[in-house]
C-alpha cells in the first residue's frame, strides 16, 4: 500500500512495494493525479485479463518493466518483454497476459482529454473504460470458468449501475450515472 509523503502542491511522492502489488493498482488518489492516467499491472505467471476492454477516448501506453507476456490487440497477439513500449489507440480492444513461467509487470499510462474524470468518485482519472465481457482473449477462449467469471463481473457491473442510478434519482438527479469501468470490478488497490 502506498503512503503519501507530505508536500506542497509542487509534487507528491508515494512508495509501492512492486513485489507485493495486487493485479491492478491505481495511484490516482495517492499521487493526486490531475492530468495523467496511470495503472500498475502485476500479472502472475500464466495469468491474464479474462476479457478485452477499449476506451471511448483514452490512448494508452503500456511500458513493460519486468517479465514477459502478450498483448492481445484487435485479434493480434503481440509478444512483450522487458523494455517494450506499446501505444494502443482508444477503440482497440486489448488484454494482457503473463508468460507461462514468468510474471509480467507493466506500467500503463493514458492521455487525458479535457473533461475527465466524468464521475467525481471515479477510481481512475480517465473513466471511459468499456468492458467487453463476451470478448475473451485466446488464452481463456475455451475455459467455462472464465465465461462464468465474466458473466458474474457483468452482473455486478449492472447491479452497481442500477444502484447508482437509483441513488441519483433519490437525490433528484437525472439518473445518468456512468457505469463502473472494468477496473472498478477487478482486484484493485490504492
């Protein structure tokens, strides 16, 4: 877990134990990010995303810090190794997977179009992620447990969206709460 270092608005420093990171860590709040989207992705060996995602507007850059694996991008399997840096356009459906015997540690950063985050309570600065639960990467394509997991994630997302819309309506809002991003439903730490 990150612990902030007291400072003025000129900088924010936090420390993460990279060896103890969960699958996905968002340092948005701990770093007080306002103009950079950032995620720390730590995938154990032989594990990966169980569905693809894309974005409405965010361009992402994946920086491979350690390990090896693959990026699935619009039906193309791209091998990854330490030192690789890959740009992915917003609409591209993408997923990551660690190699069979080696974990994968990636820093993901994204560009921030004006007007983000859309929701003040968003965990991530750019909250335009679009989960594609039925678009399973090839490494999990024939796994019924993954199909069930993704169906459960989708059900949780819809239930959370309905709950937010109801709460918004009770407060006199318009019921236009944005759905949670795929990352809000995964194992996340701040």
